C-alpha cells in the first residue's frame, strides 16, 4: 500500500490535468449529468460485461437468469477472498500483540488454512492460491518491521493503521447516482485513492468501473476521490503483478455516466438487443445464450 501512495504522489506532481469539474462529482447527484436519467439502478459490474451488444444486461434484468460461476469468475472470487481474509487475519494478530515480522511469518507462512479453505470452496488450484497467500504474509511481515523500526513506541492500533489499508471492501450505497445500494470497492483510503484487484486481462472498462465507484463514494461521503489504482494479479508458478495508477478524469466520469444511462434505458425498454456474432466464454451468461435456446 505504501508503494501505491508513493506512486500516486508522483502522479499528482508530474501529471498536468485540468481540475475535475464539480458537476461530475458524485455529490452533484441532484442535477445532470450525475443525476440518473431513470429510477432504475444498476451494478458497477454491468460496465465490465463481455457482450458487445450488451445482451448480458437483457438476460440479467429482463429474463432474470442467474449468472454461471465460470472458472474466470471463480478465480477472481478466490483472489479477492484470499486478500481480504489474509490481511484481516494478520491485522487481528497485530491487535493481539504481534510486533515483529518474524512473529507473523512463524504464525502464518506454514499455516495454509486460509488458502486451503478457499481452494475447496472455489475449485481454484491450491498451489496458485498458496503463492499469493505467502506473498501477502511476507509483505505484511516486512511492512510491520518497517513501521516498528520507524516508530518503535507505536501501539497495536498505530502498527495496524500504518501497515494495512484502512478499509478493505468498502461498502457503498450507490442509489443517489443510479447504482446498486450494495456496491463494494476492494480498497478505500483517506488519501483520495480507491483500488481494485483484477485477475483477468487488462481492460479499459476497469477504469470506467473505478470512475463509477469514485462517483458513488463522493455521493455517499461528500468527499473528493481523484485517483484510481488497478492491480492485476497473474496466478501461476510465478506470481506476477501489474499496477496502473491514473487520475479519475472528467472524460472517464462522463463516459461512465453515459454508459450508466444507456444500460438503465435498455433495462427500462426491455428490448432484446440480440446475440453478438460470437459470445465470449468468460461471460457469466454464455450458457443462457448458447445452450438454453434463449
């Protein structure tokens, strides 16, 4: 997390951008363009669909079909759970009195209960999850040692606060801006930064989704969210991360709001947009469009 904050500071210093318009902030939810065009609410994840005709929206909201948890989705679910549960467990250990990285390593590195359970629940390869789990344990241990070396008189509250992101899985009521009342962003910090973890390919839509989360948080908290960070996790024999930091600009906000209104109007019209020429296998509704005859 500290590395992200440093890179955001560099981005803030080195990027020349126009001020983000107040009219595109979430706290301007009572007037266009942030004000929703209809009373229909959607999920931010609807922006990330793979269907070029957006028939997944029709299948989800009009046909009311349940999504199928394919391997692509299960891998993402497993990684999100692993990150949340590992950080939460290590944070609890700090509150219980752990003050050194070696204590964390001794307690967690060879204790595979968290990745084993998640592997059983999702079917994702245990060895891949173990690689990410051990990385998180080592990084947490190193950060704890760094904090304690800088602030040797810190209590558990300060060690935990300086080591870990303040909020994992921030819940948001997105209804004022036309979004779901049960939104959840992976990491929220009080430094105008929101973060999201991804396990798939890098997609522009992921930036639009973070713009949506930023607008929702601004409406919920009356605060400015200026920066987004996407962390792509590649599981396998060699764990790999790609990190992208960016300003949540007026352009991203406008595009998100336009797509939000398009999707809401599509739902209101209840018109089937038709199947695309080719369906993406990662689509949660692939089976509905290709196997059920709908």
